[in-house]
C-alpha cells in the first residue's frame, strides 16, 4: 500500500478527490467552524458569507443541534425509517406540518434537495395522471437526470443529454434582464406561462416547478405579484404548483419559507440544505391526497429520514423559532441591502443589488448601460475578499453574481467587515 501521510490536504484532493465537475476548489483548507466563522488550516478565521451554499442558517456548531444529534446517535443511528417506525422521524414530520404553509401536511424524507425534487415530480405525476412539466428559465432543481431535465440553465445541462421529454420552460422573472418589461415589471413573464401551456405542451401538464428566489440563477427575486398571477393561470388549467424551497427555506428570506412572501399556497414544497443544521436531510411535503397518490413499491429511500439527521432537524426548527432567526434575517437583510446600494453607487461595476432577507446578490457588469456580464470581476472579488478574511459565493447564469448568504445569526459588526472587504475588492 502506498504511503500518503506526507501529502498535504490540497495534494490529496488533487490526487484522490474527483474535482472535474467542480472545476476548482477555493484555495482554503477548513479545519473548524463556529457561529458565522470558519477556521482555516492557515490559522486564520474567516467570516463565512456563503454558509456552505445556504446550509448553515443557524450558524456553525450550534450547541443545541450538536447535542440533539449526539443524543440520538447514542440511541439509534439507522434502522430504515421506511422499514420501521422511529419516534424522531414522526416528530419531525409533525413539526414540518405545523410550520409549512397552507395545507401541506405529509413529508417524504430524503437525503438532499435533488432527491426531494425527484419525489415531487413522482408525486405530481401520480396525483394528476399527467406527464408533462413546466419549469423556469434560469431555474435550478438539482443535478440528477430528472432534476436537470427541469433545470433551465444550459451551463448545468451540458454533456448530459438526453434529458427527460415533456418539459417546457417559461421566461424567468428576472427584472434586471427581462426582455418583456425592460426593468419596469408588468408581470408579462407570468402571463407568458399561459402561452407556454397552449403552445409548448400537449395540455397534459402535471405541475410547474419554481423557486421563490432563483438561487443558482443569480438570486433572482420575482416581482411581489408574480406568484399570485402564476397561481391563477395554473389553477385555471388544473396544474399543480411545486415550490422548490431548498435554498430559500428555514428563514433564509426573512420568512420561514420563501413562498410566504407572495401570498399563495403550493400543493407540494421541497426542502433540504438548512433543514438540519448541516446534517444531510431533505423532504417533499405535500397535501395529503397528493402525498398518498403513490402505490407501494413505487418509491423508497434507504437513508431517507435518518434518525440522527431528523433529530438535528427538530433542533434546527427549535433554534430558528426560539431565536426568531427569520425575523432577524429580514431585519439584517434590509439593512445590508441599504448598505450595499450605497456601496454600489461608488462602483460602476455593480449593475444591480437585489435580494430577500439574507439572500443577497451583487450582479457585476462591464458597464451599466450595456449590462454585459463580468464573470472575471466576480472571481476577482471572491479571491480578494478571501484574502481579507471574508468568504463569499459566486454564481448566476453568467457567473457574474457575487452571492451573500451568511448564517442568519451574523451580526451587523461582522457585516461591517464584509462591506469593507467588498468595497476594497470592488475598488
């Protein structure tokens, strides 16, 4: 056996971890985390403004969540939560029914958001007897074959064809780059769904999938009236609404779930990421009649509803509610947006500041008139911020969006340092 003890973590990553689909891991080795900070192997402490891609909403290493997971670990790690009844799984399902909007009541537990969206597609087909779907351009729902089939982003879909047939795409509610309204929203993007139904489908549409804020698309926030108009169209055609809350759920947008900002009720909602304080867990939550539409043997998950993850999920809900973190995210996020708009006024490279709660983006452009995306600038900003001890994300359809999605517990003092770092990096 070869001896690899002398290799650094970076060298081991390069030699033994498949990185080709990732492209490049940031030049940072993380050895610990607490609250809104990561500890690097270089001995430096970094302010975490990406939270593991919007996962650590309650902060890193929350004592209550670690204690709940450890206690459950001592009792039971795995037995198959869909083979036998496990109390903590039932308890979490009950709490999700309590906090979920509308008539959403029954949860099917998964390990990830992509799996949750797979389940949502299965449920929609089974409940309606229909086979087609509508999704949004710029939307993202996972990297499995089925979820990529309903992902409207070419950069995520390359070299993966053929994808599932029967999917049509509606225009993204992307006001900054909208071809309909040119920056003054008239909800034409929502009205266009009517045309998608009548012109791009056979009329056999089971459901439409949409994110309350389009995360991977660049933290695109729809107009406040978008979902209400969309739901009117879908109801007229007896099409289910599936909301993907994988990134927007559990306080991220300033409400427990992002769809609550828009005053509509989905028939199916998917969640994951921040659901269990960093432990892998997801769920598809549906109205009872929809949840009960599958037949025995049509779906299963070996690790779905893992007891340790479910214990962490219960503790996460308790922390979110007891510390009022959704309200804190709304308040802090509003303040942060104001500060970023002032910062943007000093930097021509910032085309738009947008966000909801603590899901905030700066879209970088080569000039504000032409709005040509500047992906290279976003990469430079991320690297410059890291050098100053601040970790931000980069994404969007064109790779030109700087993403700020910190733990919801982050303080304004910490965000002042983030703003200073961004100011210097943009300069």
